[in-house]
C-alpha cells in the first residue's frame, strides 16, 4: 500500500472512531486532523469536504465490514432462521467493536445525514438493501429446503428483523445497557419459532 493510501485509510479509520463516539454533526474536521496527526493540507488532499470523507467512511470502511458481518453469514445457511437469529445475537451480544453506548454506526449515520443529504441516503440505502436482500434469499432457500414454512414472506421477515435491530440498538444506546437486547432476542426467537 502506498504512503498516500495508508494516510487516507488512517484518516478514515480515526475519523470513523470519532464519529461513532461523538456523532457526525458534532465531529469537526479540526478534531479529525488533530486525532490523525495529518496536516490540514493532507486532509484536504484526500477529501475536498467533510461530507466526501463521510461518504468514503460508508463506502470504503462500513461496506467491507457490513459484507463480512451482515451478508456473508447468510449466504450458505442450511437453517436460515437459526442463522439470522445467531447473526443478530452475535452482533448485539458478542461483537466487541459495536459499543452499546454508541448504538449502530449505520443507524447513526442514517439519523444524522439521510434526511438532508441525498448521497448519504443513497449509500446507506444500498447498505440496508444488501442486508435485506441477503435475508430474503436466505429465507427463500429455507422455504425450498423445508426449514421455513412455505407461506412466509422473506421481505416481511427481513424488514421485521432490521427494524427491530436498529430500534433495539437505539434503546440500548439510551439505556446504556444490553439488557434490552435480551428482551428483543427473546421476542425474535419466539417469532422465528412460529415460522418453522
């Protein structure tokens, strides 16, 4: 990796850490520069604006992590409902990177930026669409294998899981506790039991 690529990646990673902890709107370019220890000129060499950098965080950092965490586990599942449940459980309860007090990075970006920035809306919608489509495909495969009831609508399941996940991440952030996650997971388990 070239020195300029290393610098760019460093800026994105450090900026993401700040933004995840503090929020996008309240994190300034000056704070990002101070944290990354690059010059203002180096920052603006890589990113014309803060929003360009924010979009790069979504498109270059979050997409890769999203693919590994949210998409790939669903692609070769023999028991889709168990796989989706375990995925959500692991993300909520076992993932050390995602902090309860900071919520979900994608949800945070959505709340802060999607209402007023069309490029953020597009990038974030693409991320959520990938997870939704991966779940739908997973459910449809389960229907073919006979592990999911034939009448189950994959899109309904996906929307239910995703909205519950993002909602419970926000509740966890408000309470600064994972206890609410356990309530959601118990309800998710009961819901999935009814679909088998």
